[in-house]
């Protein structure tokens, strides 16, 4: 195994551990590093396969000890939405300077917002909890579902922003320490491998 492969495997294992432990020991509901780890994985890995396997692995392993999803539609929406940060990470990988910074900033806001919109729609569509008219799905029930989920959205948004800042800062620091000529704070931190 060459040096680059060992490094990527080590980074994969570290990000997987951060994601799993972060989900198991979340400080408050949805304040986890999952989206941030996924953005960073999308950015860091040269090939798409480890970037895709990272969030799926985090969800699969961490779900072994977490409560199950109420319906398959909700689970499917969660797994689908966790790929959104991956797309933003890949976009950051192909960008330079302020464009890269923009993709990372969007990685702090867009995943939580789309996750909130899509997964709560799936909850409303697959459960009777938010219906105001027995047996019928109503816009009022949908609005109530979103209203009840707002605290989770705020926590997820805060967690995404916090963990993304910490992880990107750690990556920047690691690259500065391993590349003596790159101690400046330019945004040109794309892997050359």
C-alpha cells in the first residue's frame, strides 16, 4: 500500500470515528458533526467512492445504537439528504480561493436546511401524527410538522457550522504543519495527490 493510500485510509477512519462518536454523544438533538464530516470527506478524498461510503458508514454504524426510524420513507430521506454535503465538498475541491470558501460556507447552511425540509416532509407524509383531519394529509398538518421540528433545525444548523469550522481549521492546520512553505492563510489547500 502506498503512502497516499495509507493517509487516505487513516483520514477515512478518523472522519468515520468523529462522525459516529459525534452522533452517539450529541450535546443536543441534531448537534452532530455528520454534515461537516461529509463536506470534508467530499473535499478531501481524490476518488468519489470513499467520499460516498463515509456518510453511509457513519449512519449505518451509529444507527446500531440509536433509535430506529419510524418509517422507511424517513430513513431513505435521511440517507439521501446526507449526500448533499458531499456534493458541496466536491464542489469545494474543484474551486480555488474565495470560490472554495463559498462552497465551505454553503456547506454550513444548505445541508441543514434541505435536511429539515425533506426529512420533515417524509415524516409528515408517512405518519399520522401531524394531521388535523383524520385520514387526510393537510397543509396545516405539514406546517405543524415543520413548526415542531424547528428546534432540531436550529441545533443541526449550529452543529453544521461549528463542526465544519473546526474540521476545516484542523485540516488547514495539518496541511500547514506538514508543508513548511504553506504557513500563510491562503485558501489554496487542495490536495496535490
